[in-house]
C-alpha cells in the first residue's frame, strides 16, 4: 500500500496532462543561446556556455548558470544544464493549442533534441500555469518529460541509505480544469530574466 499512493499520483498526472502537450513545432526550431562566456571544442563537437545562460527554442525557454551543448555530424543536439549553488535550472514551454504554459525547475537538467525529452534531476518540480494562475504542480527527485510520446514519469527522492522514507515520495497537486464557459485569464507576461527567476 505504501507504494500505491506515489504511483497513483504519477499516473493521475500523466493522464491529466496527456490530451494537450507542449508545442510540437518547437522540436524543429533552432536553439538560440545567450551567456556571459562561451567556449567551443570542434574536436569534441562541444560548446559550453557560462553565466546567466538563456536558451530559446520556439516557445521553450531554459535558463541556467552553465549549459553544455553537443551536436553530432547529423545535427542532433543534446544539452546539459546546471544551476548555480543553491538555485535551480528553469524551464518554460507553451502548451499546444492553449494559452497555458508548463514550467519546471531542478538543480540539473538534460535536453535530448532528437527525441524531444527533458529530464529534470534533484529538487525537481513541474507546474502548469493557466494564464497567471498556478494549476497542477508536481515534485520529485527526477522528472522525465517526453514531448514526442506525451508521457511524463516521476521518481521520488533518491533512496540513499539512511534517507527518511517520507522524503521518497512523489507529491502532486491536481487542480480541476475550469468550465468552458468560465472567462479566460489574461496571458502571461514575457518570460522574466534569469536574475528575476529565483526558486
């Protein structure tokens, strides 16, 4: 029974979000990156960005203290992001066909361009914004967000020896969707800067 509740929360989250997902066109958009400093190694096909990093890919926005991007000969990109000490990487993306946004935070993140999969790791959190209103919210140790298959998986806290079992659980808050006749809230303002986005 103790394993049933976190599993149920994860399943409810997946089914609740599945009908509408992130913007499909984002996958084919170029990634535009800004940072304080950059270093490129052609032999390793690796570009590193340091300091107030912001990456934009269509409606997807990712912010971090450091970001590494590797691109192979076929143009397939993979990115790794790290937050500054005590902070978290930030992710935001518009949902397909709606004035709603998915947001996420974690200490580290990995984005696989070919499969369109984002992984948030350590103090991971995902939220759904309807206009300016916070709706569904999910927390765990690891969140994998697959835009292609429309599946999200969530693991509880890392199960280190001596870890409190109460911290090894997925936590979810699912808010009922408003009726179709309810007025739509105003759209979100433009994405804040990295300095304005403190966890």
